[in-house]
C-alpha cells in the first residue's frame, strides 16, 4: 500500500510533468536532481515525496503507451 500525498504535492507534480515531461524519467534519483533545476524545495521530505510522485506518474504514462 502506498501513502496518500498532499493535494499540493499532487498538483505541483502534475503541473511539472505536463510542462517538463522530457526532463523526468522512471528513475527516482534522476528525478530528485531534475527537481533542483525547476523548483526550490526547502525540505528534504517534501522533495522526496514530490520526486516519488513524479516517478509514479512517469511510470503510469509509459504504461499507457
């Protein structure tokens, strides 16, 4: 079972995936590094939650196609 993300994490993650889809991949570590370029996140926990959400979204997108 996965944990439930905040609404702010979901909306920011979806917006980033829409705008910068080519910058993200299925790799969590690469997504963490890419987040440093696009968004300034002050807390480590929030950055990791956002990178994890983006990773799951990218996997979901790749699965569709």
